[in-house]
């Protein structure tokens, strides 16, 4: 959004209309990049009697002055698409266009004036639709009167600078002589005129370029420096100059060859690759001659990626491990598998295109559309998706630019996805750039849009050249619209879900600030370099593994890097598997099904300790789609279990039999086993009581029997005692 600081009144103008600020003046002079001649035709020509422009460079065109001069194909297209007023204004010189001839114009400044008043603007804003309406741009403005001595001095200083830039530091883009020649001419005739003018300007030294700039094009493979100018620009430069940067001498032959180059490019626009200078954000990674190329800071040159393993330190690897573990120990639920899989895809992203080519050529039959062109991190607010793409991914790949928002690439058009699809398609069809396109806050309707889903299928099925991938973060509220989980999308888009919240800071094991500050691109460059080396020289075994799992080679390289520092066990249990969104959704679906049912339709066989039965009646209260009856629901739920896990044992008319421990492993908690144990604990308690009562009864019966026997014995003894006592007479006679 445009912000202008008014120097005279010392106040900030927030989101002003630039065209209103310059209204009421007769002359417009400036140094700027223009997106097309349409902005000149629409805004400058109707408002100003005189327009003087030096066509400078846009930010992502820095250092590409060779493009501007030698891109004859583009210049022909611009002229042939210009309206009659534009041509007439150039012819009568009320519109003068110049461009750089040696040194780069990167300034953006504007002078508007009439006889007495003027305004001067200076800052970041180019004359492009994006800069005027969408980008965050800053200008300062000085409004003054030529009658005021202080204002006049300010005006004259800037006017003198512009005069020097216009007359000495630039050359004609279009002049009256050329316009008079091209009026009413065809594109082929215009090509002949511009070609002759260009070659003559080189020959008579009207335009000079440093030899070292020319040789970066003519000798790029020898010095392993790649200047990513358009294909036809390279052809034109190589036609005019020798590999050492000297001008070739056969002028007429050169003109004819250059004309042929431009003719071919005009007739075959589909063969033109997308250029870095037409893309935003600026690509950092490219590919050529079996090399991953990395753009140099503050330069338009790309050089081959070197082996950066030597730059990777133990601290780098330990910090990476901690980032992954923070999604386990800093969250209320473990989501480290998702985080690691996301990084694995990110490290594979620059070479996804190559893996897709291997799928096409491989004898192990598998379609290339099985390798997804996009990754979508799905989550709710504060669950970690934006943190990943903004704070972890971007520094991890060496991208220090602003976080790109979906509203920016779709230009705020809401549910309509046409502009976003075109934006993403430009990158995917560039045929040279492999920088992952990282976009935050993807509209949740995007993957339901017919335009977007058709584009995703078309990209996946038809793009066979070098291309990048898309990485999105998307907000999704539980209970909102379902994620597009159709097979035609899920095989082309890699979904990863982040739904668990974060623990309170005092309970988090790892400090986010320290983790984020310690991230750099050492690991990323090392893994991408090694991955490219192995893909270029792919072994049969690696090819088979790669077709089975497109992330397998990346995983192998990362495991080797962990082992190098003795950290091979740190990510054990999650590094050998890819996160699967469908499995994760099915896991949650089954867990909630059982819990919501409160085990009413779960039963066990008293003789079987390993299996349980789920009755079909559990699905009676589910609201399936209008195309799904209860038998189909039974089938769908049975098929939610991955076959290789061995959870699902048997499906029958009234339900299904499942393995207790494998089911619990699948959902991530001992849900069924605990229920089984609780039921059997009650049974054991009941059996024990019965055994106790039985034993007590037996004990009581035995006690009663013993007491009876004892009483009988005592009675008998008493009876015997009575019978054995002597009488009185016998006792008397005995004494005598």
C-alpha cells in the first residue's frame, strides 16, 4: 500500500491516490520501471502534455540492462500492441522514452510541473499496477513554487539531475525517426527496422556494455556462471559478440541472423521460457546442465550449487532435530511426524520435477502424477502452520524475503481463484526455476474451486519440463467445509494437518525464539546438492525405492547426515515413515466413533483375548452422504485401516472383527485394551467373590460337621462315664 511523506507539511499521507496527487500539472518526467505501455497510455498521455521517461529497472530486474536493450522480441511486441495515440505522441515528441545504455538505472523519481508549480517524488514505487495498488511502497513528496527561491533551488537541483540522466546516461528506446518508419508496418517489418537500429547503435558505439557483462552470456558454461536472460536475448548477444566479448564484423550477416531469431520467437511464443525478471517473488533457485543453480546476493547471476556438507555443523543438525521435537514436546499432542514430513518434502521440492521425469521413464510402472506438485499445511489458528512456512521454511531455504500472502497473489478477489491460478502457473511453466513457491493463508475455498482443481490436474498431467512446487499454509476450522479429499486431488496435493494447540510457555521443552534464530540454509543446500548428484547418477536400487516412495532418497540423505554427528536415534520412530493425511483423518474418525458410542457396540469373545467385534448398528446414527447407505458405510469404515497394519481381520454382514492391540496402535492410545481389561477385571472380581462364598460355605459346612461330631463324642463319653460309676454298697464293702 502506498505511503507518501509530505516534506513541506511534515505529515504522512496514508494510502493516497498517486494519480490525484499529480493531477493539475502539464509535464511528467521520471525514472521508473513500467509494467507495460498500457500504464503510459491510460494514465500519463491523457493527463500530461509532455511525458519524458527513462525506463529503469524493477527490483527483480536489477543488473539486467542487457535484457532491456537486446530483448528485441519484447520491444516488437510492445510497439505492435501500442495504440495510435501512443505512436502519435512519440512521433510529435510529446512522449519521449529512453533507457539505460551502460550503467543501471535503479532510481525511481518523478517530477511533475507547470509554469509555476511543481511536485517531486522519490522512493520505492515503480509505475506498475502492483506497485500503485498492492505493494507496500514509500515515497517522499516535495511540493513547491518556482517563485519561491528555496523551492526553486530544490526544483533546479532535481531538474538538472534528470536532464543529465536523460541526455547523457540513457539512449532512445523509441525516437521519431524510428516511429516514422514503423507506422503501419507489420511485426516482421518492425523487426527489420529495430534490428538494424540496434546493430548500428552497437557498431557506432552509441551504446556500450562492459566486456565482462557480455562474456557472462557468451561464455557462461565455461566460467560456470549463468545469467538467466531470455533465450532469444542470449541468441542475439551471441550473434553480435564473440565468446570473448568482441563485436563481430560482418554487419549485414549479423542483422539477418538477428532478424531470424526474432521472427522465430514471435511465431513460436509457446516455446519461450518465463524469465526471472517477469516473476515475483524473485526466484532464487534454477536448473541447467545437470546443476542446481543458486542466485548470488544482489546479482542476476546464478552459479552451480556446491557441496555444502562441510558447512553443516553439529549445532545445525541438533537445532533441526529440536525444531521437529518441538512439535511433540511443546504441543498438547504429538505432531512431530507431520513437521518432519513437511521438511522432507521441502528438501525434495527443487527436484520434484526430476523425480517425476524418473517416474515417467522408469520400468517400475507408476504414474508421475503420484508425485504431488503442492504441499498444503492445514490447521487452525496458533497450531503451527504459519510458524512453519514463515519462521522455519523461509530461512531454511535461504529466503529472506517477505512472507507471501494468498491475498497478494490473488489480488484480493475473494473466492475467485483465476488470478492466483495464473500466478502459480507462471512459475510452474517457467521451464527453469525450481524455487518452492511458499504462500501463507491459502483461501480454504481454493481446493474446492473448479478453476483451481482443474489447473492442479492439468499441471500434474502435462508439465514435463523443469518446474517448481507450491507450498501453502491454509486455515481450516473444525466443523467448517470439509477438505477436498478426493483421490484426484490427494495424489497431486500433499496434505499435512496441524490441529493440536501449544502448551503454556513454561511447560514447553524448547524455546521457539532460540530455534528460529538458529535456523540457516546449510542443511537445505547440503541435502539438495546430494539429492541432485544421486538423481543424475541414479542406481537401480535407488530408482526402485524412489518409485515406491518419492521421498525415500531425501530420507536416506538426511539419515546419513544425522548419523554423521551420532544423532541417528534422535528421530527414530518417525523418520522412516511419511505422514499420511488420510490415515490421520481415519485414525481420528475411528477414535471418535468408538468414544462417542461409549463402547455400546463393541463386544469380545470370552475365549479370544486378541480380537473384538464392532456391530454394524454403530453406524445407525451417522449421517452419511446421500449416496451412502449403511452397508456402504460399513465398507468405508472397514477400508479406512491400512492393509499393511493388520488391524482389520474380517468383515461380515452385521459388523467387523478387528485386532485389539493393532487398532490401539493405529489410533495412538490403548482405548480397546483398557476397555477389555476393565470388563475382565469386573469379571475376575465377580468370580473371586463366588469362589470365596463357595469356600466359605464349604468351610462353614465343615465346621458344622465337626461341631456335630464333637457334640456326639462328648455326649457318648458322658453316657459311658455314667455307666462306669460304682454304687454306695459296693463302695462301702470295698472299704472294708
